[in-house]
């Protein structure tokens, strides 16, 4: 079987990781509470369950224009990394991350 027709890009591997900041999902928990708070006239809040959950980064697949290279670079970045790119410049940020 030939893979000539399949275009596999290394930037879009299915991991949930930012290409620039390295941010990835972290494991945490959600605390379920029941009851009315004491300061609202109740008998107090009670924890009924602690459920496992993941806190995932705000990832976006973006094509970023790099003027120095005169081309687009496709990256998977978080919203915070987009702010870093707009602050420091596309070429400086991407080259520091080792993407270009």
C-alpha cells in the first residue's frame, strides 16, 4: 500500500499540547457541594462527591504568517501563545520554540 496520496503534517499530531508553551492537560477534580451556605441562613455546605476531571488547554490550529520567510506556518497553539506571538513577533517566537 502506498502513502503517496496521504499528506501527514508533523504539526498536527493528535496530542493536546501547545507547540510554543508546551502546555498540556492536567488532572484535577470537581467538588460537588450540597446545601445552603451558613451566611445565607442555611446549615452549611456539604461535600457530597469528588469527581476526577481534566483541565485542558485552550488549543487552536492556526496558520501564522511569518514575514521573514514569506510563508505561512501551521501550528497548534494556545490562546496565551497567540498573545506571545503578537507581542514578540512570529519569527522570534517560532524560532525560539524550534518550529522554524
